[in-house]
C-alpha cells in the first residue's frame, strides 16, 4: 500500500467531515464553492446516474443526490466508506462501494455522469492515470460528462513552494504534496484523455480554495 493510501485510511477516522475529506484548509466556504462548481460543470439533471470516484466521506456525493436519479460513491478506503455511510443522499438512489479507480466494478456505459474530485493526484504514475481515464471512458455513456476537479499543475508547482515557504509550517503531508503526487502539465492531461477517447477542457480554479493557485479543473466529454 502506498503512503497516501495509509494517509486516507487514517484521516477517515479523525476529526470532522471536512478534515476526513482533506478539506480543512479551504473550510466550509471552499466546500460550498466546490459543490456549486461540480453541479454546474456536470450539468446534472433528474435523469442522471452519477458515479463519484474517490468520494471520500461523500460530502459532494451527498449533494449530487439531490439533483440526480442515482449516485454511487466509490472509494478505495474501507475506512472512508465506513465514515461516509452516515450520508445516504436525499432524493436519489444512493449506494456506497469500496473499489479502485483503476478497475471500476461497473458495467460498460453504466453512468451518464462521472466525478473524480481531488483523487487523480494520488495515482502513482501517468500510466496509472491513463488506466483510470480509460475506465472512466468505459463506464461513461456516449454523450456523458466527466469532471476531474483539483489536479496539480506542473507549470504552477512553484506557487505551492511559495505558499509553503510563506507559511513556514510545512507539514510532512504538504511536503509530500510536492514530491509524491502526480503533477501534470495541462497538455499532458489533455493528451492522455485524448488517447483514451475523451476530449478534455482544462480550467483555472477561480473559487475560494487553498489549492486554487497550483491546481486546475477539467471537464471531459466522450
Ligand atoms: C482528497 S480526498 C477527496 C474526497 C472527495 N472527492 C472530496 O472532494 O471531498 C481523496 C480520496 O480519494 C480516495 N482515493 C485515492 N486513490 C483512489 C483510487 N485509486 N481509487 C479510489 N479512491 C481513491 C482516497 O481514499 C480519499 O478518500
């Protein structure tokens, strides 16, 4: 198991839901802004069957349920799924699954919308990221939309270094964000999506979030 997997298993049992989701630094305002952006970008409607990959404790999945037909919240961490089970979504069929983004336990074309927020950065290599995009493509219906939020931008890495120097309180975990997460240029991201049959558009993050200065968002279409 890699170090990040251990981190998420541990975080699943500590503190409030924001901290379990790794969202303490951006707080409630950051979470609300993420949710608003996801709802708009996924363009979710009452007919949609949604998969949330790397859902953490389900703070976004739970909101998606108010606007869609069904939501599956998937996370590789058993502990995270256990923590999240207090949420079960209002209005939609809602289901929790322990599973891995690289091998989604679902049928081809099962979903009309797929979300992965703050997840792909924890993949060990570009190859692993490509496998995960291939899986998104497989489970997404033609005409469907996938949103991958908060991806570390290789060309903005210096912004994180500057932030950590400014704060002068870099934790081991934040230092690991520099050395042990998947930093990608937007071009590489778009190419890997294209190789897997998805057209990706990337965006600056212009909402209040601690990571906004060094990450980008993306919308993928089949
Ligand atoms: C930063 S949290 C994000 C949680 C949630 N998406 C949010 O935005 O609030 C990252 C989550 O991704 C999960 N994760 C990391 N790698 C994964 C993988 N390969 N497959 C499924 N889940 C994964 C972790 O267990 C963790 O719960």
